[in-house]
């Protein structure tokens, strides 16, 4: 699946809730969108994990 860059103004980021006001790009996924500031945050976070600055925490299973 290749990402799609959306220019629509009736969408919002499913991570932070930011509404598209035309100042940021949004990337579409199968079930929602992510804004460019959240993408930057994710890239920076993954870089910290990659260089060992922080350790990833596995998500806990709510059922157990
Ligand atoms: Zn966002």
C-alpha cells in the first residue's frame, strides 16, 4: 500500500485530533489520517529508540 497525500479540508488526524486547516499535510491510511506534526513526532521517537536513548514499552493486553 502506498501512502496518499490528502488535500481535503474535511479530515482530521486520528492521533492528535488536529483538524485540517490547510497548514499541515495529512497522510491517509486504511482507517484514518495522520498529520505531518505527528509523523515528525513518530520519526523522532523511533530515532530515539533506534539509538538506544529510550526503550520501547510493549502495549499491555487489557484482557489479562
Ligand atoms: Zn496529528
